[in-house]
C-alpha cells in the first residue's frame, strides 16, 4: 500500500484522447518512483461522464488494488496533487461557444475593441473577414480620468507633480498647464505607476446600477469592465465591480486586476476573453470536483501542510484532409461508433496503426480494439465514388495514401512558415514528435522538410500529460510604472523588484515549496522615451542588474537601431516566481543520444507479427512488429522498415533519416508503425 498523499497525477484532456501520467513511491526502491500511464477516449458518455475522473479512478484501482465502482466519489487520501490540462477553453474560443457577456467601458470608447490597433496580418487581401467580438452587448459608463502632464515634454521629470509617502502633493505641476477642473477644483491623486492622475468625472453608481440591472434582466451573468487609465487608477473599475457583484453577476472581469499594464486595448482584449471563457472553465471544474470527496476542493488552501490532495489547473474529385476533427464522439469510423472516415482510418488502412498494439478502449464495453473492417467498408464505398468521376482507376492504396499525402503537406506548411519563411533552414534541425499520431507522419514530414533526424521521446504519445509532471509552478506579479531608468533611479527600481520578489517567494512557500526549490526571474518593461513599443527585459543572470545593456542589446536585435541620447522609460515591473518540481531534469536529449547503443537486429530474432504498409513510390512494404523493441530498433538501425531489401523505402530518399528513441521504449509507439 502506498503512503497517503504520495500519488502524483497529471491528466491532459485533448480533443480525442485523455492521457494520464501518474507516479508513486516504489516500495522496493527507496527514493525512486514508479510510473503508470492510462489512455482513454476524451468522450465516451455510454461508459463515463468525465474522462480525467475515469482515468484517475483506473489509476487508483491499480495503485491501491481496490475495486472502485464507476459513479462513486473518488477518495483523495492517497493523492498528493492532480495537475489537469484541458482544451475546454481553447475549444470554446475557437467554436465561439463561450459565455454570453457584456462589455462595460468608459463613455466614448464603445468601439475600441472593434477598431483594434489597425494591424493587418494580410495586408493585400481584398476580402478581409474580421472575427466577431466576443461580447454581446456594450454599456458606456460616464467616468473619466487623465494623466497630468505631457509624455512628449522634454522636461517632464522636472515639471511632474511630486507626492510624499502618504500620497499628499508636495509639489504641483510646473509645466504647460494640462489641468482643468470639471464642476469645481481639479482632484489629483497619486497613481499606482507613480503618475499624477486627475479625476475628471467619477461614475454615478446609481446610474451604473440601473444599467447593469437591465443587463442582468436580459440573462447576462458575466461582464468585462475596462476603463481608461485603470492600470494606474483602478478605483473606478473596482467601484463598478462591487455594484455588479451586489446585483448578482457571477463573473466580473476587471482589466486593472487581470492585466495592470498601460494600453487600454490589450487590457480590453484580455478582460473580454476572461469574461467569455472563465465561466466555462468554472463549470467544467465544478463538474470535475463533483467526482471526488470534499478534501479535493479544500486542498488548494492546505496542501502545503500535507493534509489534503490538491488540484493544479494549468491550460486541431480533390482530396481534402482536415482541419475538421471527429473528436472522440463519435470519432473515426474505426472507433465502433458509426463515425465518418478520418485520417486515423487512412493510417489504419495503410498499416501505420497496428491494432494489436493500439489501446483497446472502444465499443460498448470500452474494451474492444479498432474496427479495421469499418474503415475498409467506408473506403471501398469512397473508392467507387471517386472512380465514378475519374478517368483513371485508382486502387484502394492510392486513395488511402492520397489522403495521408495531403495531410502531410498540410502539416508541413506551418512548419515552413515558422522556419524557412523566417530564414531558418529546416535541414539544420531535428524533428521532435508528440501525440498519438506523431510516429505515423513524422518520417514523411521529415523527408518533405529535408530533416535528417527524428526524435521520439519515450512518452511522446502522452507528452502533454508527462510535461505537466515536469512543469514548475509559476507565481507572477506585475505592477505599473512611469519611472525613468537613470543612474539616480536605479537603486529604487531594484528595491521595488526586491519587494515584489519576496512576495512571490512567500506565495510559493505557502504552497509548500522550500527555499532551495524557489527561483525568481525579474523583468522591466522598457522603451525609449517618445516611442510606444516596449520590450520586456529579463534581468541579467550575473547579478549586475544592468537592465540598460540588456534592453539596448534586445532593441538592436529587434529593430536594428538604437535611439542614442533618448531617456529609457520603465512601463512595468514584473517578477516571475518558479517553484521547481525537480532539482534537475537530467541530461538533454542530445547528451542522451550520445549514450545510445546502435546495433543491427537479425530478422530471425525479431519474432512477432507481419504487417503491410502502403507507402509512396514503393507500394506495399512488409514490416515486422515484435516484442518490446522490434519496430523501434529496426527503424533506428535501418532508417526504415525492411521489405525484401535491406532498405527498401530509402530508394525514395537521397539521404538517410535517423530515428532517435529517447528513453526506454515500451512496445510500439502508440501502436503506430513508424514509416520513413
């Protein structure tokens, strides 16, 4: 029996599969941990309500040896933490299925998010289609604040209003007057950024309440509040937020709390996205929590004391393939749910998926293998339709492989856009695969891109879940600023970073991390005075605190020039605290590759089953899938599966491709025959 609070679970719920990686203390080897992997369909309503919960149930059964019936609340006494990653929010955004919400904004700015910043990603398009805004309605609040002084004033620092430590004005503004009173004397306060803020008009909260009540009566429960200059003066947003809370709104996204940075547009975009997606995430997490005992809900508060499990929520005639997906429900035709033909069916028919090695999680019992005949029947029907409209008679292999070729070319396009289009040569890089289908496509994609080495991690098919187990916990703090970066101000800037770093470290200590597992990264968001483009600069690792040199180096790299003689401004302070999950992650993959043993494997010693692959140029290629290392080792040595000749498929390539397997392989990768 494993100790209490020792089971670490990481779950990634994707569009088709839910992958779960778990580890627990090895009872036979002190200081070591055993690992366990579960893969199941993300949606299978006939068998379970929620895939991560079902996967965790199976993990608990295996680890404890006790039968746990589906539908019962899962005990959490053995769980240290659950790290959960899901595409729920991403899918809701892409499919425009987020929560109906309203935008509450300063009067006169209701079209701000529609106008945007005038960026044109496709400047020569004649038919530009802009995405619809996320919000459904807009109300304007008659409130306004402004900053005292002018950013273009060459003597702005000398003319600026000065305050004491209590926010009382000790020196008035001495530059060209920009102060105007409305209904009386101007009210000037000290903003969070250090700037002098003049309050021109306070919001009439009674009027605001009437406006918000009308929204509430129209079934709005989520709002995003964005006021001008709220990054330095958030009081008006906070006041309106309290009115909304009193009325009963369940999601109130304040831009000043979400992104306390200068520039109203980015704050507005972040706030509307939060109001649109956070309710969806809350609904999903409420459903997830309902599958466990009450300790899981309270775990976040007392996890560092070791009394509860905790959950850490982190965050797709002419042949056509994609981008639509059948997901897990109904899934591809071979999933035994009557789904449509998909790329998975093509890979299955081409021999690139081996049913004997693929998870048997299909059918009514959720224990059946892939249905090859269902895929074959639908492809036969498709073949008849294609040949009826074609002058040539295409074979089944040609049709199946045609879809695979289209998909591979489609996947190559974004890789080229990120490499060749930016001046990087793909043949100087290696190709790393991940996901269940990585091994099915990586070889040909590598050939199309001229890449000579393909890297497959031991956990490539569950890489997101495994990555969660290695991930550090991050706690970020960000505060606005209006300071100049000078020799005189340098020490005060560093002191403010010191204070923020200590807050971040304290927060991570409260979450259970010892001091030797806590690191901090310090940033200043810097720009030249008179420009509007700032760069977030990471502090030098040598302890010199020379942000100026780092800023100039990055500015020269980004823009190709420096504005010598211009004052450097600091728009924001930022500290990122990192709670390290591991002291070290060991050798890099490049170092590990140097230690791998490469040896030929005699065909007579392979054993196992014989499979047939459909490949381009060669046609049918015979492969042998043996026990544990068969295809993996054979692919590594031969750079392809053999078919009567030592290197049959290499006749299609002018260079060899090396398949590098990192970590101990356990059978064929996700049941896929690696094709080169």
